[in-house]
C-alpha cells in the first residue's frame, strides 16, 4: 500500500470520527461506535507519514511552515466544532520540530529537556502528551515491526489510564463514551499496525495540499451543519 491510500484511509476515518463527535447524539450506538473507533486510525497514520515526509523533503522549514499555517487556519473551525483544545496539526508540527532537533542537536541532555517541555506543552493539543513521543518513535525506531507497534503501545497506555480513571470517578465519562474510547484505542489504533506494515515506501498519487485543505474545510462544513441542526 502506498502513501496515497494510507492518507485516504486516514482522511475518511477522521471525517467519520469528527462527524460522530459533533452529531453523536443523533446516531444509534452501533454507528456511533464504528465512527468513533475509526478515528483511532488517523493520527498514527499521519504521524508515520509525517516522519516519512520529513526524511524526503528538500526543505524542512518550508514543510513545517506549511503545516503550521494550516494549523492556524483550522484553529477557529476546530474550536467552534469541538470547543478546543488546539487541533492535531499543532501536535504534528511540534512532533516535526522535535524530530528536526533530534537530528540537529548534539547535546543530548539539552535535547531531552526540550523534548519534555514540548510534551508538557502538548497537554493543550489534540492527542495530548501521546502525540510527540509517538512521532519520535516512528522516526528513531528502525526495526520495521517495532516502529509501528511501539507508538500504538504508547497510545494504549495513556488511553487505558483515561479509561480506568473514568471507571473509578463517578460521572467522569458515560458508558457510551467509555465503549467508544475503548474502540478508538484498541480498535482503530491497533488497526494501523497491519496497515503501516503493508506500506511499500512509495508516494503514489500526489496530494500535497489536499489533506491540509481538507482538514479545515471539513471542520468548517461540520460547524455550518451544527449551526443548522
């Protein structure tokens, strides 16, 4: 499977997930669970492909700048749709910065200090403190299987903590949300393992700007539909 089809899968999964977040109260439980669970595919695929793009880009700063630009463009529709936090493009941007610093900084102790500070900062981003460590693992781990499995284990760990805390804190999360989040972590995220292992390293059909434009575009559509409903 080439990068084009992986991106298509990630985009479809993201659209279904966001639709469920906005209109979940109108959906029967099975549909809601499938749409939410599919969302677990998106970030691991995009994070993996972002590390691939970093290794092949001719201009890292331009690559990062384009990502940050669309993160800013998507800021308002994302907040209107979900109420915050910062959208996932900010997470991907910070992950890209960390990968670049990993390559450029010779003083490893100072790098890890910056890494910890950036991870703490991602508390305010979609995917929280999981995102940047997952991206770094996708980049630094060279074993083919380990590269796609370890980031998913990170997601399992953090999401399991959230689910366990929700079970023991009365009213923290409804049963419907607990099931949906479990499917997101252990269904969607796990499904990225065979998908990424099937990646053949080829770019496929180019879609440089489509994902960037689709992200704020579909959020804006969801906001408009939310207002109409």
